[in-house]
C-alpha cells in the first residue's frame, strides 16, 4: 500500500495519476500495489484546495496544526491497513510538497511506523521534537529548477534526518521544477522494489 499526501492547495485527486504507472511498473517485480490518496482536513485560506496545516506566512511552521493532525492521520492509516489487511511492513507513505513536510514532521509519532517514506519536493520545516527507535528509510527527490520550494530544502532535510539516524537517499532531479516527472517515478519504483524485496 502506498499512501500519498498531496501538496498545499490541492486535494487527494491530484496524486491519483501516480497510481497506474506505479502499479504497472511494480507489477513486473510481483508487487500488487494499492494506492490511497486522502484529502487534507481543511480548506486553504484562499478557498482553493486543501491544507494539512496552516502555511503561517509561507513558512509552513504550524506546529499546533501539525500536532492536531496527528491523531486523525494515525487513525486513517490504521483503519486503512485493517480494511485492506496490509501490514505496516508493506505500507509506504509518499508526500508531495506540504504532504512531504507533514510526513517528515510527524514521522517519529506515526503509529504504527511505515516501512518507508518518499518525500517529493519537500522540506523539514518542523523538525520532530520526539524520537523513535524505529528509523524507516526515506527517499527524497527534488527538482533543481524548483522555484516554489528550492531543492536546498530537501538537502537540509536529508542532513537533519541522517543526523537523527534515518537511512536517507537524496536525488536532485536536473531541470525539474515543482512537480513529478517520469524520471522521478522511475526512481520511486526502483526504491520501492528494493524496499519490499528486503521485507519479503
């Protein structure tokens, strides 16, 4: 199961297009992939799309909002795993932009811990105040031409996460802006295939 958290001002439908290419690519290695793309809980102040927490003047450091989100996100993941009889070892979380910020900020507090996390065009705007002995691997991918959230944000996030003991892979995608391209999906497929091969 791959659970995808969308970016600020979008909704779950924004990442549904990832399902078919990922499912087709992973099927070649024997992985039957389910994809879930929930909607963030609240509308943005602009009235367009939804948000996982407040942007706080485009600094995205709403710790109160992130803490309020945690119980509902944990409940959603637990209910999803129970409904589909999917173990945490077979569950990976993927976040794009604010979705990635959400996952990286809450990672030590997610219950149960996922098998891994994919952060696309993300950042660690709120380093976790808590720790967890379980350190799932993290894949970070960011476009070098991202003019909305510069790639340095993922470089800094990877540095912090590695310092906290998380196994990280960082890929800077040449020429990519604030988005997801075919090369990004190819890297995600390889990483997921290797991750689940080890779990098997």
